[in-house]
C-alpha cells in the first residue's frame, strides 16, 4: 500500500528534532526499516516524519567502565567494533549479524529497533543480559531507563511522544566473562521463534534473557532456567504453539549458556 500523505523534515540537531516532534502526531525516523512498513499499512499516519538520521548519536565509545552505543548506529556498524572482539561482548555482533538482510542491516539502527519494541526483536535480549540502560531525552529533560523497564509489551515502550533515545550504556563485563546469542528463526520472516542471550561471569553464574516467546523479551529469574521457562507466560500462534516455543527456548538457552561459558574461558 501507499502511505498516507505526510511532510518530511530533517533535524539538524537534537534541539531541532525535539522542536519538530512537538507537532501533534509527529514521528521520528532513523533508518525507516520499521516505520515505513507500518506507514505503508497505514497503521502509522504521522503528520510529519522527522529525520533524525544526521544527528550525532552514532558509533561506540568507551567512557569509564561503560560502553556507550549511539542509537543511530546501524546493525552493520556493530559488526566491526574493536571492543566487541572481547568474548564478554561477543553476543552483540553475533546477534547483529543475524538481523534481517544486508539492506536492513545497512539502514536499520539499534535505537530504532529498541523503540519499535517488536516482541521478537533480538538485541533487547542481549542488552538485558548485559544490564544495559537507555538515556532518553525530551524537552522536559533527561532520564535513564534500564532496558529491563523500557519494553512494556508488544510494540509498546516507556518512550513518551517527544522523547528520543540518545544513548545506550552497557556496563563493561568483569574479566573472565563470556556472552553469546543463539536463536531459531522463522524461515520466512527471519524473526526469532525463540532466541536466548547469555552472559556468564568469572564465577560461572549465568544471566539469561529470551525473546520471541512472549509479549516482550525478558530475563529468566534464578539459576534454574528450565523451571523459569516452565512458569513463563509463553504465547503460541499459527507458526508455533506455546509448547513448541517453550521447548525451543530451553534448547537455545542451553546452547547460549554453553557458548558463553566457553567464551568466558577465553576472556581476559
Ligand atoms: C525485512 C525485515 C527483517 C527484519 N528482521 C529482524 C530480525 O531478524 N531481528 C530483529 O531484531 N529485527 C528485525 N527487523 C526489525 C529491524 O531491526 C528494525 O526495523 C530496525 O532496527 C529499525 O530501525 P530503524 O532505524 O530503521 O527505525 P525506524 O523505522 O526509522 O523507526 C522505528 C521506530 O523507532 C522510532 N525511533 C527510531 N529511532 C529512534 C530514537 N533514536 N529514539 C526514539 N525513537 C526512535 C521511530 O519513531 C519509529 O517509531 C526486521 C525488519 C525488516 C523490515
């Protein structure tokens, strides 16, 4: 379908973007990979699309004991970050590499993926295990929201109308840690039927998050991941029943933990 008529404005800086977003039904656009399809379906009919793709929030840098990922960093750009060569952070490029196709990875951004809040999106699971937090900016100021509190449900987040994600802060894992992301994808859409991220620390303890099986990606409570999955509120659809998704999740969780444990031995 053809999107409803709209206006296009390119923001020159953050203040300009927030000013443009003051218009009722204005919508930010970064890579357009999720927004354009929903505009074509006329699920979204923004009065104006505010292009934020030229803002400075791109790339990865280390500040103190945190890594900061700019929300405008594309999936492809996440593949070549020297810091992610560390086994403790290997889950980030491993996850990014499996997202969509080449065009999607060249255009789609990590911030756009988070804001879209697809319940089967891959990277939130990785960011959950790493304990990442988002910096959100609006005309009212700035706030920090852990990724665990950001996605509320399918396509729903805590993001307010005139708020933008301006930073993704990832605490540097302890030496001797390893991370991994494993998923089983739907053969047509490429989205995860079940995906699992794991961060294994130097003491052997694992923090695990899953995606694709519920209304939002979530952390598994406790050390007994199988029991945590048995009590989780898993959904089924015409592609995969809840029972099948739960079983698949237990397989990807086991594989992610095994791979992350192996990587922890290589991390220094
Ligand atoms: C064919 C296809 C395959 C895909 N496969 C996968 C997959 O396998 N795994 C996966 O996880 N995802 C997948 N995706 C989703 C993809 O990751 C997202 O479309 C992409 O990351 C969105 O980023 P974008 O920059 O294009 O966002 P846009 O489309 O520009 O924006 C999406 C939403 O985010 C908002 N937004 C964008 N940037 C910001 C910001 N900085 N602050 C606040 N709000 C913002 C926009 O207003 C809009 O509501 C797929 C998408 C397509 C079309």
